[in-house]
C-alpha cells in the first residue's frame, strides 16, 4: 500500500446519550442536520476538501444506519483505489477481542490499520461537531512547530467549560496544562476534539496506556495529560470560525437555527468548501398555493401546504394544509398533518404528527422532541421539553380510549 | 432484465426549440428544477434492471457528457457493461455526423455486436416518461413477436410545427395489439396510438437488419425500416401500451407546459412513481428569507428566495431578490432576478440575469432568454 503522509481516524462510536430518544436507534454522527446533511458529513467533507484521503471511521454504538450512509464513501469522493473511507468496528483478534473501551483504546485496537499506510501524522477527529476546517493548515502548523501533538482550540463561554477538555497555554501557544471536563475551569480555552499526532509518538503512548490497567484509555483524561507530564511539545491551534458541539437537544436545535440567520451564522454556500452529503434522490420541493414560507430552509422532496416559519425542513417532509411549523427542525420523511401546530421542537425521521396535535410552545420554552418513527394520534399534546417515542404515543392513545 | 440492453438516441439541436437547444442536445435540456430529459429514459432503464446502456450522441454533446460523466449517479459505472457514450466519429466510411438512426447504429455496430444481451431497447429523446420495462419485455417474449413498440393514447398537442408533425408516428392496431400499419407524420391522425419511439427487439436481429436497411437507402428505424418490413411481411410487430404520464418535448411551448404540468400533485406523483436519478450538485437546501412569498411552485436546492414566486419552476441556485416577482415562469440554474424586477410567462436559460424592468410574455408564447444573457 502506498505511504500516506497523514491519515484521519474519526471516532464515531459514542452514543450521544444527551440527545435522548434521538440517538436511541442511531449513532450520533448519523443524526440529521441542516436540511440535507448528517453530522458526519462535516468532518468527512472537511477531510475531502483538505486532501486527506484515508479516513477510518470507528463505529460501535448502533452502527447500521451510519454504515449504510457512509457506503463506499462516494459522496465525499472517498471511494478511491488507493485510500478511501473505511468503517472500523471492533473485531475479534485471536483469543482476545473486545469493545472499544475508550477513545485511546479504539485507536490502539486499530494500530495495524494505521500502520498499513505508514503515516507520519494521524489526525484524530470526532463525529460530534458542526464546523468547516482546513485540516491541512493545522497539519502544516504542526509540522512547522515541530510538535509531538497539536490540539485545535477555541474559546467557549465560561458556563459550559465543564463539558470540554480545558487547557492552559504559554505565550508561544505551548500547552502547559490540560484538564478533561473540569468542575472548576481555570481557562475557557476548550479542545475541539481535533488532534494531530506524530504517529510514532502516539503509537508509543497508546501502547503504554494500554499496559496501564488503571487508565480509562481516553485521549483527554490519559494520553494528553501524560504527554504534558513527559514534557512532550504539545501545541494549541487556535480556530476562530464557527464551531458547534451538537451534543444536546438544545444545541442541536440552536445550530439548525443558526443557519436561518441572515446572513447565516454558519455559511454553507462557500463553493470552494462544499459540504457533501448522500443525495436523497427526490424531485425539487413543492410549495402549495395555500402555503406560507418565511425565514426557513426547505430541501428536495418536501411538500408544503401549511405555514412554515423560522424552521428547517429535511428531505421529503410534508406539511399539510392548515398546519403551522414555527422555530422547529423536521427531519427526513416526517409528516405534519392538517391543523397541527409544532413550535420549538425537533421532529425525528419518518414521524407523523397527527391532525390538530399541539407540540411545544413559543417564547423561551424548552425544546420538545418527537423521536423517529413516532406516530402521534390526532389531537395529541406534547409539552415543552418533553420527549415522545413510538411506544409513548401508542400507550397514551390506549389510555385515552 | 440482465438480458436487455438500452440504446438512447439523443437528437441534435432542433429547429423547433432553437433558443433552448442551440448549445445542447434535446436530451440535455434541463427540466423540472434539477433534471435533464435523458434522466427519465436512463432511470427507467436502470430501474428495470438494465445494466448496459449506450448513448448515441450528436455533434453538440458537451453538456450531455458533462451531465452523464462515468454514469455513477445511475449506477452505470460498473466493471462489466455500464454506460457507453457513442459520439459520431470520422473514419474512411464515416463523415463525422450521423445521418439518421440507422446510420448511427451502423457506426456503432461493433458495440452492438460486442454486447451480450439478447434484447435491445432502442429509444429516442423527445418522449418523457417513467416506467419499468419488465412487463413490456415479458409480454414481448410471450407474444413471440419480432418487435414491440411502446405507445400512448395520452399524446397532447401543444402547437407543433409541420416539420415536427412529420416525425410523429401512430400505430394502427388490431384488438390484440398487433400492429397492422404505421401512420407516419399525419396532420390529423386516424389512430390514437402515439408511438413513443421505444422499440424492443432481438439484438442479433437489429444488427442484421441495420445493414440490410441501409443498403436499401433507408434512414430511420421507426419511420422507414419497420413499416417497410412490416408491409413485406418480413416482421411481426406488436404494440405495448404505456399508461402513465407522457409528454413529448418538441417545441418551446411543450417544454414550458411540461414543466408547468409538474405543479399538479397527481402528475408529479405519476412521473416520480419510480425514482429518477440525476447528477448531484451538492447544493445547500433552498432558503426563504423573512418576507419571502411562494406559492404553487417547484423550487430546487441552492435557491435563495427574498421576493415573490408564483406558479413557477426554479432550478438549482436561482436567486429571487427582494421585491422581485416571478410568475408562471421556468427559471434555470444560477439565474438571478434582481430587486424590483417582474417576470411572467418567461423561460430563462442558465445563468441569466434580469437587472431591471418587466418582462412579460404570454402563456401561449413564453419569452425565452438565452444562456448567460444579462438584461
């Protein structure tokens, strides 16, 4: 196999439990975003646009939909003879064989995959974030700095520092301290979960970490702090453009709403940095005579007869006459039936919101969630902040009768 | 359907659609927001399980080549068979253009011989339909006929010129769908069975007949070869009725009406009953800004709507600026209607910019603005 200077490993095995019912049957990177994308389209498109043409995708939790979506990697130009995208689930090796125990362990278990390409550098990514980034620039900075590892960093609001890996740096940008999800942060410089490592250095640390029975085999908790303690040169790479962790119902909703601002907070229209996605193969969307559409994104296959404002409609969504959709995200194939009202909500894939249903509320209320494949009977009410799954709707209907 | 191959004959620039086809083949005409005419024929073939498709190109094949690429959107980028692009070429025997379907087939006889399917589906590019050919092939085999022709009784006339009428073919059928006679280019047809230029026959027979017919000075498979051989009782020909939506795109008006047809829910459901594949452009979903108004319109991805859109078909990446009004119009890819402009009953070709004023055509005579024009 041809040597590659840099390959990417994308950690896509997490459950994303903070997304509640939305990730009950699919992995977080497969969660739909922005009308026609899924979260994983962003790191994959970034790789493709950055010229990184070997991407290993480490999967573990509910991988079926994700596997199907990635397929041969053709939408991202990653169906290559020499390289491409590879789905890497855990597998049995001789007498051993086990699940991925942590982010570092997942990479450790795939050392032989990485070694096939004999890379100088390995880029570690996660499938949790919405952003556009030229990894090549970061790699070049890493090479110029002669660093052992480089971590992409951005400032986050102080009140959410407990969700991130937080670091302190000296004037030259060298990382002096790193704390994973600290209760009390000393800085608000957060890791974006994008790392470049010198492969030989990382491999050494991965093997040592594996031998340490007390380690939780995690990059943020074990590998990075150990490297700092060993006085390895770890550099911060500042990234100031749009970047959003979409790990919670609210942040996922908010990131979708960011696209609706004028001009959008996150620009998808850059022709030199397109975000690629698997195409739904549907005709253009149709706006009926009785429809009203304002401040929204609508994609192929939609049929809109009701009133939609400040919302994102995914492929094949149908909004029937008299229905009202406000401040909401409606995922592929869902139907909002006649006279139903959906406000400040996320409706999952292939769900049906029955006639005269009332989902969510306006104002500053919490986001309501209708899980994928849920069929809400007519007249059903969903309170703000509630999560309704397929079983709940059936149970409720039974008790009503 | 592994034993069936397809050949699509893409017609050259057409005098009846001069403004629209001056830079592209009829097959490459953009339709319904994101498709080209050939997508419907190709998708019908692929959805029927056909794995080997030859596309006979004419001189202006650039935009068609660009659209088809290696055929990956139609899953025709395979190791065996797949998509074959057959442009005219010059040799001692060929002059570099095709003089009719028979000449085109003769030039590509090596491809026909080399293919290993038993049957061949030969089709033109003016008729738009969406079907699964499996039933037609089954009936063809059961009947034992030499040739089966697809026809429709739903042909709709939209002011076609005499030169185009001359190309129409109707079939006279008995009550068991045997073709008794052909009606070529009638002004007022006696039979309702409009032939859709879809011909099914044995590949080996086609190879054999092409040589013979050319030697007798014939030019067209459907209008010369089949009628003559039927008359001489050398062939048995059957009809097969296609019952779905059909539209013949053969004039500016029929092109316009075809697009407008898609604003009807039932017709849209009918034409898109089977998936239709096309080249993917990775556009962002369409965006309606605050204050935008849209009704009864088809809008493709990549559009940004700030003004008003009514009864129209907008292709990918169209911009309708604030205060602009687009009514009863077909607006192709990357066109822009700037602030305060009003357009009605117009067809704007690709990348047209209308900067000011009003542009009002008539429903029966839509105004066509050519590619890359700025008004």
